[in-house]
C-alpha cells in the first residue's frame, strides 16, 4: 500500500518478510521499516506478534536494515511472548509462543543465528562461492560486556570475539587459510584503531578501505588479528 507504506494487513510478518527478501521498493523501504519498528516498540510494547517463521525473518530483516538494536530488544524481551518466558518455564524451545504442544521443538530456535551473525558479526559473502570471502561486522552494545563465537566453514574455523570496556573495544578475529574478510569496526576515526600494537592500516595483511556510518572498513587476509579501538 503506497499510501500507508504497509504490506497486506500491516502485521509484523507482513512488513518484515518483504524487507528480508529485498522486495520492498527502495523509495518506500525506510517508511516500511519505520512502520515495523513502531508496531514492535509502541503498539506491542517491545514484543513480537510473529509466528515461528516470521520471528526468524523479522530478526534477520532488522539486522540487515541496521536496526539490530530492535532485534536485540526482541531477543532479550521478557514477559509474554518472548524467548525469555519460554526458557524460564521449560529451559527448552517450545513449538508455540503459547507454550502449548511440544516443549522440545526447534521451531522457535532460529534466534541462535542472531548470536553469531549479528552480535559476533560472522557472515558469509554469498557472491564468493565456497566461503572465499567473509564479513565480520559485530554489533557492540554498552549493556553487553563481551561476545565470543565461532563458525566452521569448508575452509576452516572463523572466530570473532569482542570485549567492550570503558577505555577500549577489543576485537579478536580468526580468518581461515585462502580466505579474505571485510571487517567493519565500530569507530568514526581510523586513527583510534590499532592492530597488534600498531596503527591498523599499517599492519601486515590489513587494508583500509573507507569509513562510513560510524564503521571503519578493512579488508584482511587469512590469519589472526587483534584490533583495539581506543575510546
């Protein structure tokens, strides 16, 4: 609906799924996203109204559209419905948000990808077959002190671990052999970023590309790196 900027019945699923699939017209995308966020935050007090499929795609869509803060709100929400409510009562995933039917069911378990794809920021660049190029783009929160994650690929183990303190942000990554990675570090100025004790752009295997949207973009070769952002 080009007047209201909603899909179908304007539900969370109806607006999130086209965003996830890349179907939303570019000129309407922001307004559709705003409608989705308004429904989550204001209409439903920070809760989801999606089912098992919509919950997965909405978390992914929010992360893709650089609103991981709203995805984090949903992932950590308490009360009903929420993952917290489910785990507190059964310690397992249930088939439905009503906590009926199966109490040991994978259907609501898709939230696990949010941990390593968004919080740790480990993603495969699908334009390069065989995991030849990766993306490391962690979502760093002040309320979360650290994140550690690893993913097994056909080329080896990918690791991303960050630790946030008052004075610095530390990001350790491991990139498998014969693989390159685009690394996006939360910072507005590359002069504050160091790798293994030296300016990041002069570190072997690290190439600076650009800075935009408060992210410094590097391309790194295979190996292990320790980036530090001085606050």
